[in-house]
């Protein structure tokens, strides 16, 4: 099996280890991405804003990286702002829109299963800037009802922020429909696409979004690189003040190497979307689900949508089993649960409880997220190990 663009059949970090099924947490850095960024850590060290010859290669590389990220999501290169993380991009979008609006009583709308980068920022905006925040509920599959958004919009609504895909269940929100409602009310729309970028096609024009977050370490680039799409004409208050880098929205000399890495990852992701990789990954995911359902005869329950979800994500609960105990006994795989542990006490995932799952089912959840190098043998191993572990705990 080869990766995008005829890449390496295996990843050196995965060889000999447990089957890695935690790609929604982070992805291994693609060797081709590492190779692309390496010269900008050593040979091409210049400041892209300088006026001499050492600035030329970094400046050109930064421009090319911007083009590649823009190409992945259907944007113009000048609409891409590089940041150091998805959380920073979300902060720039939310805080930037609220402060730039000049509204005396700004209103922001989000939804219950958003990433903490959005939910906690909303709470900070309420505490520090007097922003009124509405958190929409979700249904049993984790999806926002457009009618709920329509009912929540007011003349003071500055921004609506709804993610493209949930990191735990893979649920794909009806972004285009929600965006239309927000715009009809005069509000901007931000979409955190950290989990969706590179896994499903994204086109900012078709979606109608004004702001969109892309994260490098979710698509085989290193941690510490991300980008915010800012539609031309949208005004934001900067997140970092100083020089005029990144359209004046994020001051500081650009990390050219990490921007190049994000651009290389975006190019590989675009190639995979074109060559049918998502369908291959979805088939493997469904095979894993089938094997678990057969091996555990009626004890496996899918959490989230059956169809309207990411091709790589399987979130299931097993009757009578706690997720952390199941994964603790399944020594041949690396995956995540839907619970959080504080001082030895496990609490159910806020995402799953917001969807109306009872505590026992939520505590029994495991998230199995596939990636570029996941193959049929990995699926067979994972299914066998999980079925065996469920019989032991």
C-alpha cells in the first residue's frame, strides 16, 4: 500500500509498534513532509521579510506553501494566515471577529460538541468582553438542527462557529446550510475544519464560510503549524500585535519551515482526495466495525452518524465494558476512549453526553481513527485484539 503521490508504503514510526488507531489525536509526520521542510531549518535560514538574497528562498517557499494550503480548501493564497496551532487560529477567528465588530453587546453562537478551543474561547469572550454566548444543542447523532440556529440568531449576532467534523465521532455538520442562515442574519461564520481537512473535500466558496481553521498535525505535518482562512474583506482584530506579517493579523517572523511543512501536507492531502483514498479508508473502517460486531455479537453500538461522518472514524461502545479498561487490555492497538480521567476517576465524554448517551454507554466508548498507512492486516489485528480484550475485562 502506498500513500498519496506514490509515497512510502510504511511509516518508520509505526514499524514494529502497536496498530495506531489514534489519527484524530495526531498523525505521524509524513517523511515527505519532513524532507520538504528540512532545508528551511538549515540552509535557507533567512528572514523572508529581509531585503537581501538570503530572504529570497524563504520568501518564495512561504508563498508556495500559502498557495498549497489555499488549493486544498478552494481559497485564494492571500486569504491564508499561518498560525502556530488550531487553537490559535480559532482564537483569532472568534476574538478577532468580536473585537473588530465594535458591537456594544456582541453575540456569538456555537454548539455543544465543539472542540474546547472554541468553547473555552467563547467563555473567555463572555468573561472578558461581555459577549453573550449561545450554545446550540445537538441531536442523537451529534448534528446541529438548522432550525435551532435560525431561532438563536439575533441582530447582535456577530459570529457563528460550528466545526466541520467532530473529533470524537466524526460527525459532519451541515455547514453550508448553517452558513446560509448566519449570512441571512448578517453574521459571519467560522468553521473549525481541523479534523475534516484532508479527509473530505472542502471548498470555502461552496460552503460559504468566512473563516476556516486548518491544522497541520491532523494531516501528517508536525505539531505547531496551522492556518486560518480569512475571506477577503473580513475584518479581524489581530491576535498578535507588532509587524505586518500575515496580513497584519499575526505579527512575528514567520516560521518558514513549519509553513512549508503545512503546504507539503496540503499537497499530499489534495492528491489523496483525488485518488480515492477516503473511500479506501472508509472501507477499512467499515470492515473493522463489521468484525467487532460479529466478534462481540450484539454488544457493539455505533456512536454518531452512520453515514454523515468522516471516512476514518469509528466510535463504538461495548456493552458491559469500560472503554479505558478495554483499551488497557488490548495491548496490540493504540487508540483513545471517550472518557477523561481526573485523579483516577473516569468521567464520560462531554461530546457523547451532549448527544444524549447515558453515562454507562459513554464510559464504554472507544474512538478508533484510521490513517494513511492503515492496512487490512492492521484491521484484522485490531479487531482480534479488541474482541479478545472484551472477553477479559
